[in-house]
C-alpha cells in the first residue's frame, strides 16, 4: 500500500493548483530573491516542487532552477506548465530522503510542506534535512516552511483548515492532534482531476522551533532563523507567534 502522500498526488495536479495555499507564489518568490541577493548566477534546488509553481516563477525571473519530486504525475504537470510558459526546466523524479546531489546548489527551497514534514517517522523527516544539507554548497542557504507545533496548542487545526477552505478544494473530515507525537492524524476528502472523490487517512508532523533548530544544527546548518509564514507574504519582519499555522525557516550551511 502506498503512503498517503503518494496516493494523494497520483491524479491531483490540476486540482492542486487551485488550492488556496498555492496562491502566494509571487510573494514567496520575492522573498526567495531577496534571500538570494538577486544573484542570477546561483543554482536553486526546489525540493518537493509539486506542479512546479516556484521553479517556474523563479526560472521566469532568470534563475537556474532544478525541481525534484516523489510524484511523477505532479512532475508531468510541472513539465507541461513549463513548456506552456516557454521555459526549459530540469524536473527530476527523486526521493528527498535519498538525493543524488553533493554540494551542487547555492540555495535549496522546500515550501508548502514539500516533503518535510509529511513522512511516516521523525527519522524519515530528518533524512530530508540531511539530504538538503548535502545538496547545498558551503555558504549556501536552505529556505523551507513547516507546520508550527505551537499553533495546535492554542487553536483547533480542523477549524483553521475549514476556515481556509474554498469550494471544490480538499477538506478535513476528521482530525485528531496527538500531543505525544505532535502529529495531526486526519481524514482528508478531496476530488481528483477525474472528478472522483476520495477519503484519505493522512498524518502530518508539527514541529516546535527548538526542535527545528536542533535538527538543522545536527544536519550541518548554522545561523538558523525562524519566522511566521504568511501566505504570499514571506518576510523576516514577521515574528513567529502561536497564531501562525506554519513557520518559515532560513538556515545557512557554514
């Protein structure tokens, strides 16, 4: 049986591009450009690129971007979109837990839970961070978002997701947050690109800032900065709070 994160994306590319969390691409790429100091000579690795929205926008702005994802159907959608945009982008079918890159990229991005923190175990999630570190050159950066473990201590995850939902997008049917594992175990109902409705048992790991800091330091990163991740408005000015559903992390490899 396939893991839920593989089953979900088998036939979901077009629907995925309509989800509300995909609407902030331009502002998110503005932040990435700022962190890259607008240097068009760098190489960028987009881990868990999905349908390629960040890879496509960054390439359109003149950056050399490689996108990797575990889902071949999502990659096919990304390739189709890039061709329609008149862009040539290297989209590869790779597992973020076992990447073939060694100090090849100046910047790696991993946005909107593009792999981390969707894995079944903490060890698998840790492997993603270690592989990201391995792929980045010394002095390079990792920018990623992940679920903020402070949020479910003060708020209902189910209520938040329902309030963010638009007609025709995925919905959380049931959800249970486990304080012992910091996992949200939920049943997500979604309609695939063929119009068929599915109920899928999902499990996502929430992390608190101290955990992320320790994991990144153990993976070889330094100068770790954590902010509140706001849709389409990434900024170092947004201090992380308990009201932020996601955190935005920037780490430098020494």
